[in-house]
C-alpha cells in the first residue's frame, strides 16, 4: 500500500454579472414614520448571504444603523424586477441599485433634517448610530426617527428612493464574437496538496491554499463561506460526483444520495484562504462577485497535483479511483518500471 | 393505495397467523428503512404490511459459546456487541448513526445484499426461520443462493427470527473499500474466518471466505478457500488465493464502480484481509 | 381500508393523540398533521438526514419511521430546542460559527449534534465527523459545522441541560 | 485598479463587518418556511408520469388504472396546456420554442414529463403516476456530442440538426488576430482534449412550488425558483394568461447552485390549480432531482496553443462541444459565457473559438455554478502546466508571463478591467511559502507601458 503525495496549482478569473437580454435590477426604499427603512427587491437568497449583505449596503448608503433596515425579497406583487440569482451578479446589481435608491431617500431625509436643524443639507452628516449632525457644530443634531416622523406629520415629505443598475444588452458580433458580457473580473490562485493510494487509486485532497481577489469583502465571513463551500464542491466535482458515471452513456444514473457520490466531512481538506481587498471599479463599495467561481481553481489544481504525484495527466472529470489505477497500471507496464516512490 | 392493511402483532405466533391468513400477499416491515421509501415513492406493495417491531425478536443473548441475535436486533446494537468475524465492524459501517438506530439484522439479510451477509457467511452462521409449517434451522449459506443471488430460503411464507454465530472465532476479519470513510456504498467487501493447526500456528486448518464484489450478491468464495486449504498462510498462498478470485466472478458495474475495477479491488481487499490474519497468526 | 389508527406520543414534551394512517411516516405526521415543518424532507429515502429527530433520546430519520412505531415514545424536534429568542447552545454555536448557509440541512444537523452530545459530551473531531455522517450539506463544505459542534460541546460543558423559559421573563 | 468614482464606506457603517447572517436564527430554529413547508387546506399533490426511454414516439396514454387509485383527482396531458411550449430564453428573444411543458407525440430524454397526475396525497399521486400506462415506439438515440453532429445521427431536434443555430452557423464563433500565422511562428504546439461529464446541483431542498387559485382569478405561487420574475413570465406565457394574474412568493431557497432557474414546476402546478380549483403542490422527489432536473453541461473541449520558448502563448484555437441534452434551455447563454472566457485571465493576441451547443438524448442541462467558465478554467489550467513542462519553465512563471493587464484586449474585444491575477498569484505564493523569482515579484496588473 503506497501513498504518494503531490502538489499542483491553478489560477483563474471569473466575471461578475452577465447581460443576456439586458440585465436590469431595481430597488425601492421607503422610511417608516419611526425611522425603519424598508428595502424592496426581488433578488433571491440561496444561502450565499444576499439578504445580509444587501442590508449592510442599504444601511451604509443611508447612514443608518443596520438594525433599522428591513429587507424584503419575497413577493413579486411588491418587489421590483430582478433578473435572478446567478452569474455572481446579484450583490453587484442589487447592491448598486440599493445605493442609488438610498441616495434618493437620503436626499429627502437631509432636506427634512436641514429644515428642522435650520441648516443646509450640504452641512449635514450621519453618524451611523441613528443621528443626523451638523458638520462642525457640536450638539446640533437630531435623530433619524424624529426626522422621519416630522417628514410624515409636519412637512409632508416622502422619505423614499428608487434605484436601478442596468447592464445593457450586448449583442454578440456574429463574425468576431465581440461582446460586453460582464462588469468586472475576480481572480483566484489555488495550490492543492493531495495523496494517492496506489493500491486502490483513491485520492485524498489534504490541503487547498488559495488567495482570492474579489474586490472589497463586504462581509468577510460570508466570503470565506463561499470559498470553503466552493472548495469542497471542487473536490467533489474533480474526484467524486457525476450523473453519468459512464458518460456519454446514460446507464447507471444515480437516483439517491447514497448512489450520488459526494465527499463527506471526513474527506474535507484543510482549507486556508487569504482575501485581498482591492476595490473594483464598479461594484457596490468596490465589491466583486465570488459565489460562482470558488470551485473553479481547486479543480485543475487537484488534477495538476495528480500529475505531480503519479506522473499521469488526466483530461476527463471526474477522475475516479479506477481511472487512477488503470493509468498507474498502464504507466507501469509501459515503462516496466515500478511506480516512483516520490514523497514530498 | 395498494397497501390496504397494516398490522403489528406483539407475538411471533400472531405474525405467523397473519402470514397464514394473507397467503403470501404481505410484506414485512422491521426497521422501515426498506419499506418506507417504497411507500413514499408510490411503488406497488402487497395488500398487507406486517410490522415486526412489537414482537419480541430483538434480544441478543449469549448461549453457551454462541451468540443468539434476534432478527429485530438493531445494527447499532450488533455494532456494540463486539462480535467476531468482523460482524460488529460490518454493522458499524452501514449508513449513518440514525440508520443504524433503526435498521435491523433481519432486514439486512432479507434483501440478500446487506453488508452483514459477508461476515455471517465467513462465520458459518445459522439462521432460524418461522413459517406456518413451524420453525426450521439452516446455514446462512442456504439463505442467499451463491449462484444466482436469489434469497431462496426466505420465499413467501417464511420469517427470519434468529441468527446464531459463534461467540469467538480464532481469527476473523471483515474489510470493505468504499469511496468515503463513513456512510459510503461499498466497492467490495471481504470476510475471512480461519482456524490454524494447533501444532503449527501458520498452517490453515480450515477457512471460510466470503466476498461481495465478484458478483452483484455476497457469496462464499469456494475457489479462494480451496487455494488456502492446509497451506501455510504466506505470501505465495495469499497470491494464489487472490488469483482464485477470478473464477468466482468478473465483477459488476453500478453507479459507484465498474466491473473490472470492482474485481481488482476485491483482490486488494482479500489480500489485505489475509495479510491481517497472517499477521495476527504470527504473534 | 383499515389504514387508520390512533397513535399517542409526546412531541417536545406535549402529549399528542392523533388518528392517522399507521404507515404514514413520522416525518409526514410532524410536517402535515402537526405543522412542525422545522423537520425537513430532503429525500424521503433515508439518505440526507434533514428529517433527523430524537425518539426516546436516540437519533432517528423521521422519513423512515412509521408513525405506528412511535406509540408511547417521546419525540424531540428542532422546534423543541428554542423558545422565542432564547436559543439552545447548539443553535447559538451554529449561528456564531456561520455553520449554515441555505439552512435546509441545519435542523437535521442540530438534532444529530444534540444526539451526539447527549451520549458523548466531549467528542473528538473524528467522533463529530462520524456522528454527522448521515447528514448531507451542499453549501458549507462541512468544516464550519464540525467547528460549531465542537464549540457547542464546550458551551454545554458545565451547564447541565439548558432549561428553556418561553418568551420574555 | 479602481478609480475615484467607487463609493467608499464612511467608517461608521456595517459594510466590511462580518455581521451575523440575517436569517441564521430563523434557519437554526426551524422557523424558516421553505416551499414544501407550505401546508394549505384541501391541498392536492401533483406527481408526473415520465418517459422511461431516451427517445420514443408516444403511441397511446391509458389513465384507466391510475384513475382507480384512492384519492385520484385529475390528470393533465399536453392537450390541457394552453400554450404547450416551454421556453426560457425564448422569452427574451434568445432561445427556441422547441420543448413542451408536457410531451405530446415524442419524448427525447429519460424522465421527460408526459402526464401530470393530481391526487389528495403525495403517495397517492406517486402511485397513480406509476399506473399511467403509456405505449411507446422506441427510436434510436444518440448520447455523444460528436456522434450527434455526425451525418446520419438520429435527429434529436424537430428540425433535424443537432446543433443550436447562432446567427446562421451551428456554433458561436470568436475570431481575434491571425491564428494561422501565429501558430506557424510558435516554437511549440500544445494540443489537448478535455472532457467533463454532467453533474447534478443536488441542493438538499428539491425543486418545487405550491400554486393556489384565488377567488379573483389570480394565482398565488410559493416557489423556490432562483428567478422570481423569469419564472412568473414563463408561467404566464404557457398558461396564456396576463402576468397580473400571477403573484410569486419565494426569495428564500434551500440551495440553488443554478438548479432552480428553469421554472419547470410553476407552469404545471398553476395549471393544475386552475383546472381543479384546489391548491396544488408539485415538489420533485430526490430521484427526479437527480435523473430529471437539469444538470451542469457535459462538455468536450479541443484546445490548441501556440507557445514561444519563453512560455508566452501567441495563439489559441478551441473547438468546444457543450452538451445541452434534449433541449437547449439556458445552454445558448453558457456558450456565450464560455466564448468570453476561453482566454481566461491571460492575454492571447490571436484566438479562434468555435463553440457548439449540441443536442443529445440526455436529461437537459442548464445553468450551474461557474456556468460555461468552470470547464474553460479546467482545460486551460491543465494546458498551462503542460506548456510549463514543454518549455522547461515552472508553472508560476508561465502564468505570470501570460497574465493579462488592465487595458489588454480580450478575444471578444473587451478591454480588461480590474485585473488582479498577478497580485492574487503573488499572495498565494506567499501563503504557501513558494519563492517567486524577482521577475515575477516585480510584476503587477497595471496597464503595460507601451
């Protein structure tokens, strides 16, 4: 029973967003009488943390505490249009739409506050704790709740805003393929360390070390969650799962979780990741999409590590133990040499 | 619904009476891990489902040198019992913890494909069946037809009630290769129980080898046993034993592994099992 | 059609007596009769663990358990672990370790954790991994969940079983 | 890098902080309502009778046995569907009207829906669906992408050509620079055939919805779609009703990964609610999620690079076959994303890409995490290691030397913006303690000095 180790790397980019038939996303914001800000959108939460991040963006742009922001994304009767949650587009699109809507609502809020504080809107700022202050004039401040109440019941202002982020349709030139399909590019580089059991062909991924550049991380723990979840999916995609074990044939299609092979908790590699915070040029607060890319660099890094370990290039996924064993046997018989006992 | 009646008699006699009355149009449900998914998917099931869980068939008792395992014994309890021949090891690697709290020894055997059949074959277990004609005792070898995989002994009209295994077996091992550490479908499993000559601890006196890999069902590996009979369990004997696997079957393909890989891995697992037994015989 | 029986059992401490198809799974009874939809239905094949509950303190897949076999048993579901804002330490550990994303496997994972810690208060990492081996998660990659279970074990050490007082005191 | 216009956090706001997930406490206590958790009075259940064959003609449908199952309410067939055309990209002038909501004369993949059975309980509907007797006449099927395009292959599509049409060609093409000349000038040619078989999204929550008829003629539909508006428009189109009669409720999904963008369940459940006047729940079983729901595209990529002795790629020629299965659904857009990402994070001055969307008698594939790009990254990153081996350079150097810089033109003629591959690789090398050469440490993604 020989265990051979190997290391491999891969570097990828990933586009944020898409255009398809033109990609509009709209957000609506309105303040309640007591200073609660309702954000209405139709972008769908899949578990990636969309509702969390978009509320952070709304609170930041309005300059109000996160607890006073309530986000609704569940009803096409009240929510404005969104193309949908895919292509790592949603935080970028809905985030920018929310910033535009927040700017509009904030402008009305500052008009009301300026009237109450007898100042000009340009002199005002928010402290993020629920107050509006006059710049440079200590003590002259008012709470957001008071401003919202007065706007409703004293001066009759609607503290509300609407915002859209629109990626125009980009028809593809039939001959050159010229097109403008996305908004910015995220990047990642992954190094995989693996171990091959040359008797069974089983492959274990020991460690995945990655550096990600995904713009400013608006919520670092959620970004890390996508990196770890995507790395696991990359291991599964490279070594375990397929709906067609004998592709392109359709035989033996798995019909349950016991037949559809995915790594369990015991097969998880050590995952370490560094996230560079280089702001993008057009994402909300410099953000870039991260959700879709996080399996993409682990997959080739593992395949390259396999070459380092046993000197065999694999061109088809998934790389199953029987493919590894067959490749080792062919390599050994071809060279009539024993498999190299290389341990890094 | 195809199923019209559900009964759960609290005695074996009550179950047998129900079997009599339904003349074959019934299905047993012990733990439910097999029948419930069929119900959920709308698959056809016989008119009556007989629940076995109320009947006193779950006990595990030590009976002068043997262990009597009730058909309703849960895999969790079989796993904790420290049974020889790798029987407890096999029980421990079936499904996840919740499945082992519910799945029973009887259900595992009745499918003809359960992971516990290999160690039971290696141990030479005996099973007791109850039927309208009384109880019969027979070897586990006769429950699953080695040539066809049919669960011939449990044809309609018979209920498995008890399994007897020796409390100790000189040297036994159960080994499996799956794709994951836990809760994994197996590529191949092997069970070996061997006794050695009293005067020469390396020479095989008698050996039972069971495998699930060469064929889509678990079976005794006669050619492998013959390759080991009366020989010193050394590298040469092990190599011959592994070679003998070829004549037991040529593997089978499913979503987890292809036929030739499964046969190769059956050989790998058999060699590991025999090396483990050879290793323990030298102490 | 004699597929109807009265079954008595307790759910999260409350006596329940219900006339139901005895072959209905505990999962279907919890979700469609008692409207306790925290117990999920990811596969109905016994393969995903999202329907995990405790029956007499033991971990069970409610999709595999016919309700007839629950007669006289004590069933614990995810809804029994918290009261209003007061979470069970296991739930707090999952939240603080970001040990969930879409949340669909989470109730099953929490119940598997409760079953484990009920039998083994100081599990090793491998024991945690084996205890979770019947629960599938597609989002997190499992690492934060294993961390959360180890964290929950620390939180529970010392404090005996958490007493839950409903609502604001 | 970023310019001045990007908004910067004010310092007293929550952006940048790892705040707790908004719905974590609701998830962890079991309070979150997912689609299957919606229970309504008089709720009926829908289960589909599906094709067991990859390619066959439907000769006869016999519902007599199914109707005898206790709790049977009604069965829907193709004739009941107002506009029996399922088209997702077609709504925005991008796809084809090729797929049926319920198959009428022909089935083209194992699992294609034919009859929608509605009954009082889920198990009853499942049993009735299994008792729908359908007579088929099997037809030859094709499963390999290249065999499907070969002359004489069984026709998967109605119009007989097993390739999606892109502006008159059976493939999407990208042409940039002069590939032939560049290949001729190259010191090395590296060729590879890369293939990925399809995988399933396998979210733990299966695709599903509940449709309830309202007294005012509207329908409320609880759905775990990833695209509320697209699914609503699709349902209105198939039922031929104005969109104002539809209200979709959702937004919280138990895992998607691209597997819940096809809107396959809402139209039939809403039609069932309309015809029965009952709320109807249609949720995939796990087996349906595995065998029937869309998968990631299988793909076969032929990639050829012309490379100089110092590891610089001067030309790349690619021919990709993306396996869309029986119907194209979102795959034409996968072709477009694939076309835009076959140079990856590298500057390749001469490029020629032909990307086919190929029909086979397989379960349709659609969007999945990394749509069109995952397969490109896999192929080119193995190719980069082969280039390193061929030129005797280490894998890092080959990647640094080819990395694109801000302002570089990519094969689809879009200037690179926010390039940071070099910085990411420098950080990764530091993370694992790999010594980069001074040449590589000095590099940055800033625009090249011309």
